[in-house]
C-alpha cells in the first residue's frame, strides 16, 4: 500500500512538473510569435514607406516638383488621396497623396501614411532651394533646411491615424504623437520618428533636399542658382481629379 501511494504521489508530482513545463513553453512560444509578428509588421511598414519614397522621387523626376499632401478632411470623398493644389503654410502636411502616386499608401495596420513636404520643392526648385521641415530622431534635429520631405506611419496603436475604413483612430495624448498628427496639428510643425528608446511607435523616414535636387538634375531639369518662381505646382493641381 505504501509503495502504491508513493508511486501515485510521484506521478502527481511528475504531472505538475510536466504541466509547468508545458505552460512555460506555451508562454515562450506566444512571446516569440508576438515578437515575430511585430517585426513582420515593422518590415511591411518599412517596405510601404520605401515604396512611397520611390514614388515621390519618380513623380519629381517626371513633373519637376514634389506633390502636395492629400487632405485628411476629404476622407471618404471623391478627391480623397489626391494631392492638394497648394502647399502653403500648414497645408504642407497631410496624407501621402496615394491616389496621385498610384500606390496604396498604407502601413501594416491598414492606416494611411502621413506626409510633409517643404514648400520650395512643390515648385520648380533652384540649386539653392531649402526645406522647412524639422525632423527629430535620436534626440538630434536634422537641419531644417536640408529636408525635402518626410513620411511616417502612426504605428500599431494608430494614435492620430486615419484607417482604410475612413475613420480617425484614437486621439493621441503622447507629446510626440501629437506632433505627428496629419490634421489638427499646431505650428511649429515637427516630425518625430521612432527610435529604440522611444516610448511611442511612430515609424518613418525623411529625404534630404540634395537627393531630390540630384533626382531632378538626372532627369534633365535645369536648376537655376535661385529658387524659380515658375510653379510646377500646376502639376499638383492637374493631378487632382
């Protein structure tokens, strides 16, 4: 009897240990899956940002200037996703003009990418054209006059984003996410991009004005030594349906 009870007790102990091991393995597998999913969505979003960057540079090479952003207030309308006809003042920020560019313009969470462009690059620029975008990354601000445009995703939490269902997601409360809103923002405009130490999850990129100027020169555009007043922003207005 004693040996039988001992055997039974040992079996229960073994069972408890086995269940504990299974639980730990399951938790580890779920954590691994979550990390892999997060990395996959980060990579998918990065690919969408790079596609948008290439489309913007190709547009500049074809039109001689960058397009204005799409108006977030038009969501769901016939003109939603088309480039605005003007980029004056705060209108230089909005959504990526995905309809004008012929790309989806969505991140991995089916949210539209945001876009800000320097005014001088929405007309035929000259060699001395400068930007007016402040980008914050790793606690350093790239020179404001060196940035032609910036693109970003509002990340997994979607704070401040517009979804593909044409709805505004959660209103941001984090100071960095407030800075990155596509609509309802306040000046001065400031784009904050995700880093390893950031507590928010906005992800994006920016492009130097020198990259855009080289793209235009390679495409055969003659750039004067001063900013041209001939607006290729006509290309923006003609792009709108």
